[in-house]
C-alpha cells in the first residue's frame, strides 16, 4: 500500500485543530471516519502519531516529524491545482464564494462575465456580505472561501492579496470641494460625512490609514452610517454628505456627471482585496481556477 495523501490531509487537520471532532467538522466527515483514517496511516507507518487522553490529544515525536511533510504535501497539491487550472477551460463545477459588498456589487459582476466565457462549464453562486460576516461563515464551514476588503488576522485562516483598489473622496456635483484642484483631509473635515458601518472593510481601511499617518479623525461629522455602498451613493447624491468609497463603485455616477472623485492631497487610501480560506481546506478546482483568473488576467480591461 502506498502513502495516502487523503490520510496525510486528515492527519494534518487533526494536528492543526488539536481535536478529532474539530477536524471532522472542518473536513465534513464523521469523527469515526477521521479516527479510522488516522489509524490506517499509523498502521502503514508502524508508529503512533498522537498521544490520546480523555481530555486532549498531542502529537507524538513521530507525529511532530511527519507534520512538516504533511504541510508540504498539501502546499504541493495546491500548487498543482493552480498550475493545471491554466491548461483547461472545460473544468466543470460550482463556484461558491462570499464577497464583501464593494467587491460583490461593483467589481466581481464586471469580472464574472469574462470568467464565464473562459470557463463556460463553471456555474457561480455568490453571497454578498460584509467582511465580518464572511469571516464567520468561512470559519463555520458555510463557505469554502471569500473575497474581502481588508486583511484578516486569524490563526486558522489563509489570507492572500488578490486585487488592488483605492478609496477616494466622493462629493456630489456642485459641492464646494468639487472644483478645487487640491483637497486636503482637513478641508473635507468641514463637511458632513456619510460612511459605511463599523466592521466593513471600507471603513476599516479608512480608519487604519488615518491612524497610521497620525491624522486625528475624531472630528469627522458623521451624519449617517449605512450598510451598503448603494445606500451611501444615494445619500451623497441627495446632498446629505460626502463619503470615502472605492472609485470602482462610482464609475457610473461619474460618467453621468453626478459625482466628482477627488484625490486627497495628504492621504491615500490604498488597499487590496483578499482571498481568505481555512488553512485546513483544499479548495475545489473551480475556486482555484477563479483565483488564477484574478491573479493572472489584465483585469483593467473590464474594470
């Protein structure tokens, strides 16, 4: 019998989770099935990989020695999937993902058409939520992966930058700031703001960059906090305030002459969109193909 990658993956997941039951949940298997596969791997190697007790499990010396090889084998399988996804457009499957609001409402719709032309046999199912909700669903195995607007710091989560974006000051046509050649953040503080809600990637990027530069934003006149970019755009158009949004989200309004996009002279809100998924997850080939598409295509043709 040859060494079994499936068993290595299960062993790695048990080691990462520190529990057969948690590993079973992550792998969508029953706990007896996980235990049986680890025992089969131990029988093949003729060693004990875990010390088991009623309260916890710990890696044995042999288990600690095997762990880096298991990790490398998983990384190699992921790299293999990425390499092979470039050579066929006839991959079949369902692409299920969560996307943060800016990504899901304004960026991905422009990219899914070209992706579907390149991979016509992959169907797409997308849930649009804020970053915090996506993280929660990935952690609880309700989503395989998500695309979010801010980096995630979590020990169980793989985070990979996959797209670049920039937030800009958005003002309605006719606003006093609209015709100024140079606008500072201090200029903007004179006017009411309509912002995304706390917990959203857009809000987090704005606040973290201002804090990083030592800019005091406590004096912002925040008159509304809204849960979607569409609602904010409607409020800005109605003259209720100015905002800081992805310039990708206001292309239509700028073309119609409803908004002006201003670059702030003393601060730039540059960010990346990130793919996130659990370290223990091997993504389906449909997801691998989509991320390869995002990494390697010239997306500016559609954005």
